[in-house]
């Protein structure tokens, strides 16, 4: 069956056999040169890992949103009680027409908001009111639609947009209103609300509502959530608010505005006359960078997930987050993609699981997989460093290899176990330094450590210089924090480090007791400083400064300074020992995903650049010598569309088709070796030109214009 | 036989005349250019020639019919010198044969698709001589061959004869690189299959038609799956037709819907109920003029967000990504694949929205194709005679266009339509 037709644009294909093969993504994990068992295993690992990640992120999200959601629910509750309080109260009358409104500032990462709203709806549903309506701007192009959507949600009716449409029939009859045509108006809603609330007191056929309503008291509020306030038309919003405020006595409305930019939007969208009808309270949700930090903490800087990203891949994901969308969801999507790519492309990813499983699986490696192991660059490096006997054994004996692989995997695991606590300690120590030489966030430090030997960088050196000048109080607090971190982590090495740090802290504290000696020591130092303050002329200043320098050089370090130096050197030593980049470890390819280019290509593509490069420089895609153009020359062997494109770049806003054709023919006939001055525009060239132009139009570079006959308009800027 | 050769010879004569005449007319043209400030007649001519190009179907048809014709020796003799010329021109800096063999390996799958689609075409290609013997006028033949050869570029190996011509067309030159490209793209599609099942949608971008690629992907990977192919470039596609195809043909639901939104929610509901059902949407040009609208994209995005509905789309327009805002992007969950194929946009530009066809709203070109197909051989002959007559007199100012089309559809059209018919018909060699 063909898929091109002049009368149809949509073709359906159904498999011939009725029984559709139930497909699982695992089927696609086969490689010809591999046993299906291991690929299946790989796929299962992938799935379980992904499930784990998903659960983790969900719980993180929930936790982070808990505060704000609780406060919102509280807000809704108090507003309701306010509504229920005595009507003759003076304050109530004052504010009678005001609708309690929560302005929820969520940040620009719109894609993450849905989750928040879902949670919010659930929470409100459970604890405050059964009547929660979420409105999307895309469903509410007009007031009519908005009301329809609102009523639809609340009353469970199927309403038509046209009020006077005859066929409008209520689908269900839940709330006890007799079957009749429903008008989309707040009055209808009012009527309905009264019935429902009355029903909740008296026994009525509405069984479902009754039980739920009992929980929420007599007059549960109607919560309307405007999910994306910025996208609403301000006219619709204004009208809606004015109408609702008219009914506030009968209908206890509560509004929640989801705001992506800033609270000032409310005032920009609503004139004073309308916004004065609202009683707005501001809620600020957690910033997305904090969210990301938590996610990184739980998913990446942990040993509980065997899968890791290497420095570049992580950098790609982070830069997409920071420079493009601030969306944690997209970050996790990127993580998911890298996970999938890793398990799909790396046959040895079967070993990418927790320690015990990994060693079990290592024992069951097939001979082919053993061969794969031998071909890993990191393993080859490992082999090269072994004794010749061992080398032969590793390269020939599968059994021996498996044992070594197990050992190496264990080493890798140990490395991670030590890496993260040490990384955190280093971050604690350096995150408060002036100018943040090693980054403010732990993720910066992490990606630095992943890429190279961190202690060789300039930033590291300057950070440690600063650390060596740190005051005792700061140092002590940092050390105690480090100890705290290390106590959470278990392991022999880490415990040793922790003990050592504890002794340092103890020594520092002991210094406190003999600090009196210090002050005496300091007394000597202050005398030249006093003199320096008295004399102000330049010569003396220089002199005293030089003297002070001499003094400093010669001066013996006091006890505190010695201890500080020792402690910092110890930290330096730990860092050098444990924060090696993973590339140095054998078998790191098993757990580290390194194709940063793939990630960038698939997540952060530049379609327009691709098209323009293809047109401008076909050599990039079609490496043929004749296409290598120098400068602005147009190669005559280039694809027609490229020639036409380059010629059109030389034109202004309007392009004369005939001139274009002639230029095209000239360029093209250069190929054919025609030396004639004026090229003959034959049918073939004509056809080729026409096709090139219509393709350019299809791609969006030119369009037909009616301004001038025989001209097309250019749609892009620049060129010549 | 005799009759035919007799008929062929006058045409030859006519063609010779035509070629002479064309020289003359070029002179005239130059004169006109000088005398008349506006280039109207020139444009008209160009339009005449243009109309024909994209219309592959006409040519298909021509060849279908032409196969049955017996050998015409005079014609062969006549073509001989030209072939030599072609060979001379063809032996430029590149080796096309190499390219073609490479293409053959690269595009085996798509060739299969081609065979399945139109078996008759296969016959045509496997015997290029038969089409040579058609007696198509030599002036026209390169053009024809050009169109045919390049339109199926990458689909068939056997058509060597046609691509062996003198045009330095597109990617035809670059053997290895194209092979590599196609190989990479095929690898990609294998992988993308697995990704699609994980809730990602796939979008292909880059210069060149991605139709053949997606078709071969469809044929190799999706034969066992329920899938829809949507031609976004089709000028009268609507979101409603897409949704109805899903509800009607896939979900077997007969009822009607009030609006697309209802329909969408129905589909989503049905998909939720039956998680074992996987539907694949292949959308050629999701940025097509009819699908560009915000609402349409919103609906497609909502569909794509369903866990068991997978979207594989292609985009070509440079501003296509502007159709999606952040929320739509996250619904679609795109994975981008660069697939620069340099394949000509044959199918995509063959519809009326092309630059050089009058924007009349009616499907002039494609309806013409249908009319031509439905004619009996005799009627077609008459049709062609009329068209030729029309063409001969196209530069004659005293000659006014007579309503001479045999089919009411064409005659009812404006004068432009008549021109179109006349321009394409002389290539029709099947006046038996």
C-alpha cells in the first residue's frame, strides 16, 4: 500500500494477523552477535533502574512541595472558615466581595508545574473540598469556554459551548437537578451548589456526595486553579473575576493563580478595579535550582545508583538545565536517555548493577563478553601494567579474567564509596571561601573532579591557599560538618579519615585552652604595626612593610598555624587519594556513560543550523573533493538546492526569478565544460532550477509574492 | 506497426521543426526582451515548462503505457548520437556507477517498498530500453529522464540508464558519503524504535526529503504494529481526519464527535483502557502548512504524551521548532535526530502549494493526473493532438484559447489549467 495519494493524507496500517504481537521494548535489545539472555538481563536492569530513579524523583518532588502545598491547603481552610463565620460581622461585610486568592509563584520551568498542580489538587481534594477545578489557558479562549469548563468539572455535566444548541443533553444526573437544558452560567452553578450542600444535610439520592461532603463541613469552598495565569486572556480573566465576585455570597470561591514570572503579573493583567476584588496572598515555591541540587544529591552523588555520568555528559545535562529551560523534568529526561543509550550500546552494561549482583554476573560472562572486556581501553591499560605472565593469563584464560573482573568491579565500587563522602567534605570546606574558587554548588565541584585531577587545577591551588589562611572558628565548624558527613558514610577508609579529623578537632580545641600563650606572642607582633600607623609618609611605609615581610618569613609558625597546615595537608592528601577521575579506573566504561555528543545532539538540537550548514557547506555532509569550496565560490558540482541557495543569498528582499535562473544556469553549465559566454537555458536546467526553488520554498527560505511579477520574497536575513 | 511508424515520423518532423522553431523563438524572445519592458511572455513559457516537473505520476503513467510498444528502429537510431553526447557529458569528475551500486546496497529496503507499491514500475526500470523506444522527443527526453531518475534516486539500482545522464544532480555524485549516511540513518532508526517505546517521540530534521527513510523504517520495523502514516505536506489534511482515522480505523468506533478535543480525550481514554495496544504515528512534515496551527499541535502533543502512542515525525521548515512552546515540547518529549539526506523533495513539492503553480485552491495538477489516467488510449491520443496544437500556437497572439480539453474538469478551470495540460501532454508518447 502506498502512502502517497492526491486525495488522502492519512493512511492506517493494521497488521494482517488479528493477534497483535504484544511487544515489549526488550525485543529491541537484541544484537546479532549477542545472546538474547544477556540483552534481556540488560533490559531488565535498565527497567529496574529507571523505576528506581522515577520513584526517587517523585518522592523528592513530593517532599519539596510538601511545605508549599500544606500552606496552600491551610490557606484554603482558613478562607473557608472565614466564609462560614457570622455574616453580620463588620469586617466580613467589608471584605464581602473579595475573593480569597493565592498567588503561587512557581518559576519559569513551566514543564515542571503540572506535577505540582496535580499534587495540589489531590491534597485539596483529600483535606479541604471536593470541588477543585484546574483551568488551563488553552481550554479557556473565551468566557463561555471558561464557564463551561468550570461547570463541566464541578457538575459532571456535558455542556455545549452554544447555549442555545438544541441537542444539549445532560449526560448524567448526579446532583439531583432535574433533566433539563443547562445554561452555562454562574447562576446555574449557584443553584447546583445550593442543592448539593442542602443534600448533604438531608438524606438524598446523591449518595456519593453525601458521604464526602460530611467530611468537609457544610459549605466546602470551590477552588479554582488557574494553572498558567500568564497565558490567560486578560479580558476573560477580568470578566470571570467580576462575575464570581458577584456571587461570592452564595458560592465560596477560592482562586489559586499559578504564576511563572513575578507577582506583578497579576497587576499587569488586571486593572485596579478588578484586582481590588481579590484578596491576594503570595506563596513562593522552591526555586528550581534547589530542586536540581536535591535531585543531584539523591540520584547522582550517591552510591545507590550504579549508573554514572561522566564529566562531559553531566556538563551537557547541566548546561541544558541552566541555559535553556530550568526544567528538572527535562534534566531527568536527559538522565533517562543516557541510561537507555548506555544499556543499549554497551554490551557490558550488564555488569552495571549493585555489588553482589555484579560479581555474580561477572562469573556468568560469556566468552564473547569476555572478549568485550578485553577490548575495553581501560582494561587494556590495566593489562599493560601487569607482569608478562599475568598478561598472558588475562588475555587467554576466561576463568582468570572473570575473577579479575570481579576484583576490579569491587575496586570500582569502593572508589565510589569513598569518592562521594570526600567530595562532600571538600565542598563543605571550599563552598564558603571568598569568590568560590571551586564552585558554589557541589555539582560544579563534582564535574570538575570527574574531568581531571582536581588538585592540578589553578582553582584548587588558590582554594587551598585560602584554606591555609582560614580562621579557627570557621575551620572548626567546617571540620565538624565533615565529620558529620563521614559518619553517615560507612567503610574502613572513611572511618579512618573520620577519626583523623576528630583528632584534629580535638587538638584545635586544646589549643583554646592554651590560647593565653598566643596572646602574649601576638603582643610582640603588634608593636611594629602601631608604629606603622603613626608614620604616614611613603618611604617609611615601604620600609615598615618590608620589615614586616622579613619578620613574617623569619617568624616561626605558632602552634595553631602549624596544626592548621597539618590539617589542610591531610585534606589535600585525602583528596589526592580519593578524588581521582574515574577514567583512571579499570572497567569504568561499565558504569560511566560518556557519549556527551549524543546527548547534546538528541536533546538540544539545532535544526535550522543543520539545514543552513547543509546548504552552505555541503562538503560537511558529502565529503567529495570537488565540493571543497574556498571562500564564497559556488561549486558547480554541489546539489542544485545548494547552488540556488547560495545565489539567493546575494539578493535583497525581492529576487527576480529570471535573473536567478540565469545565474543558476551559468553556475551549472560550468560543470559541463561549456565555455560559451551566455549559457543556454535548456529544459533540464530549467527543471532543475524550478525544483531547487520550490524546495527552497518548502524549506522556508523564499515565498511567492504579489508585490512584483516574477519575483519571490526572501524570508531570511544576511548572506552577502 | 506501419501505422505507428508513420505516426512517429510526423512527430519527428514536428520535433525537428520544434527545435528549429525554438531557436527562432529564442531570437524572438530576445527581441521581445528588448522591446517589451515586461517579460510576460517569457514567464508564461516558463510556467508552461514548469508545471510538468513535479508530476511524477504522469510520467509513471506514460511509462506504464509505453512498455507495450514494440521496437522502433528508427527511433533507436535517432537516439544514438545523443547517448554518446550524454556519455561524454556524464564522464565528469565523478563515477556515477559506483554511486549507484552503493545506493543499491544502502536502499535495499526502500526498493522493496517501491516494488510492493507499484510492481509495474519495477518492470519499467528493469527494462530501460523499452522506455527508450517510446519515441519520446529527444528534446524532452533528458528532462523526463532527469525527473524520473532523480525522483527515484536511492530507490532503485536498475535505473542506471536514466541517472547516467548529464546532470550533476544532488547527491548523485557522492557515492561513499551517501552510503554512509544511509547506513547511519538506518542504524538510528533501529535505535529509535526502542526509544519510542520509552515515551520519547522522535523528530528527524535536516535538509532533504526524509520520506524514503521513514518509509523504509516503517517497512522494516513496523509491519507488525498498528501504525498510521500522515502526510503533513498534503494540502488538505486536517487534524480531524487524523483523529477520525484513529477512532474509526484503529479503534473501530463509528460514532461522531462534537469537536477534536472530545475526540482526543476519547482516544486517550481508549488507549488508557487498552495498554497492550501500541499505535505508531508517522508524520511526514509535522510542520506542514495544515498542521502548523497551535491547536493542531496541541492535540498532537497530547496524543504523543500517551504512553502507548508513539510519534515519529519529520520537520523541514527552518522555523518549524517555533511551533512548539515549552509545554508542548515536554508533552512531545522530542528526541532530535539529524538526518540530512539531500534527497529531493519530490512528493512534498508535488502538490499545488508549490511556488510556481497558481494558488487557486483547486488541485489542478493532481486532478489532471487523474484525468489522464482515466482516459482510454484513443481519447488520450486526441487529447494529445489538441494539446500539441495548443502548444504550437501558444506564441500566436491572434490565437485565443479554445475550450478544447476533453474533460469537463479541465475545461472548467481557468486558462492556466489549460496551459498546464498542454504543457504536460506532449510528453505523452502513447498516442496509439
